[in-house]
């Protein structure tokens, strides 16, 4: 049974604090093993990657081939059932339009002192995209990661995807073709992340690595940050639903299970001000689990990590939601705006009764790569900006350096850096 809490109970604060602080990431310490893999890939390149591909994915890259060529990807796209192809293309277009609006503008301004200041944005030269090939082989994730990179202007996008037994997922191939992936390799795990970061004989290095993966992939990205940029180190998926008693309990139950079915460590939490409705949702979850194809995973997630929390007023749920800083937050009420105005920490918010989180996973437009594990307190979802960098610039002329230079000299002398001060002072003697 999921955890049931009542905000009116004396023990609520302690119980809720325990829920907030609960750790759901994988317990296995993979840091040392990942370090060894990365060092081996850096030293031996292709050979290290090929050995681990044979060991973990069960196919020989010398026979199956490293790269999945464009013709194969195009054939997968052309072979899709028409309605499915239409759905993927609709999703791609909505994602592309949404992210195009995120492109930042350059700034170029001359201030009151006559100093020209500004910033220029440019895309990174290359990006790597990791796509899972085990439990989570999702074409939607290909679109969500690849399209912002292309919108940003990345000229080379290299994708890696493990293919257990050498089997290719046609939906993943089709999504890569639609998104404009330039290179695609059938490798996975920490060794694939290392290949993207360090480069090997066959895989050229990239500047940024994005995309979801297991604990080994996440740890590899964490260790390589600084050599390359990364999107985030993500943990198990999570959803918080704030709902009143006017909702259909089956709808809300389905929303909760939409995240529970991802992984046994996923988390689904309901806040409501209606005790009878809370019981109806719990019953609806139990009924739906009986027929859900992903019942084993969803049941474990709901039993181990799920929660139903009763509050006196839905407005009181928002500060509690902020403490959770969830990846996904649904506000399932007629008028969500007053609640939404008070939300400070959430990866993405879904407004109203007719906006299930699942629509955002596919065709909404905003990115579904979002911070988890309370990281929405300080982080944002994947965007075009993850594939761009800002270069500031400054230009003084003979007049403007006279206006601001003396202050720079004074500060340099105060910091005990005479060469700094001299480089400015010499220009003030004209």
C-alpha cells in the first residue's frame, strides 16, 4: 500500500520530511567501476568499447558494424505505419516550434560611459546523444534531446544507442532520422559515454553529452563533466498531482500510474482536500493495476514510493509541493492559475483537468527531459541553451577608458595586483 498522510496529524511534519528526504536512486556504488571503464576507453579507444559491447550487449561490432547508416534510418522511417509516422512527425514539429522560441538574442549596446558591451550566442560545434536500449527505448526521448540541439545550430549530432543482441529498434531509428541526427552508433553504457567524451578511432569527441540512461551512464556523465558539458544527472521519474474531488478518480489514477510504470523506483504522489476522493483514487489505482501490461513495475513503484496526502485546502499543498520540487506537477482543478502563481519549484507544470503529464511526454512541445530528485529547486529542463554558450564582449575607446579606467586601477592596487593596474594606467597617460 502507498503511504497515506494527513496534514492535520501531529506526526505529519516528521512523516512528510521523511518522504521528502527519501533516497530512491540506485544503491549500488558504481563510481569506481565507471572510472575504470572510462580510463580504459581513454587508453584503448575502440578496443575497449568493442570488448564491453560484446560482453554486455552480446554482439560483435566487427560483424554487426559500429555505425547505423542514414539509409537504414530512412528505411525505418519509411516503414512506419502511417498513423504512427504522422504522430511522430506531429510531435517533432511541436517540439521544434516550441524550442525555436527559446533561441536567445545577441546584445550589443553602448552605455552612458561610452563603453560598448554585449554578448553573442553561438552553438557548440558537436553534441552527443545517449539513448537507452534496454527497459527504456523511447523514440520520444530521441526527439526531445536531438531537436533542441539542431534548433540551437549544432552542426554535428552523434547518437549512441545500445542494441542488445544486435537488434535495432525501428522507432528509435525513425525518430533519429526525423530529428536530423548526423551519426548513429550501436554502442551503449559508460563506455559509449566515454567514447563520446574522449573520442576513439571511429567516434570523434563531442562538446556536450545529453540523454537519459541507467546509473552507470549517469555516473559516467557526472565524472566527465568539465571535459564535456552535460544536461543533468537525472534520477528516477516522479509526478505530483494536486486534485480536488471534482475529478474523475480513474483519470487521476491513470496519471499517477503513468510515472509508476517507468521504473520500480519512480514516485507518484497525490495531494487532495477530499478524503472520499482519495479513497476512490486508491481504489482506481488498484483496479487499473490488475490489467496494466506494466503492472509488475508499476505495483512495486506505487507500493514502495507512492503517497496520498490529505490537506485541508489545496492552496496548502503548494508549499509542500515546493519542498518536493517534483519533476512533474499536475494541477487538476477548474482554475489552476491561483495555484500555479504560487508554485516555485517544479520541472514542468500541467494546468487543468485536461492536461495529463503524459501528453507532455510526447506532443505538448516543452521538453520532457526534466530535473528529478528535488533538483528543480536549482535546475531547469533541457533547452536550446544547453547546446549554446554566451561570449561577452567589451570595447573601450580613448575617451571611455578615461572614464572607467581609474576605478579599475584603484581596485587592482587594493587587490595587490600591480600588473593589472599598470595595464590600465598606461592607457590613461595618453
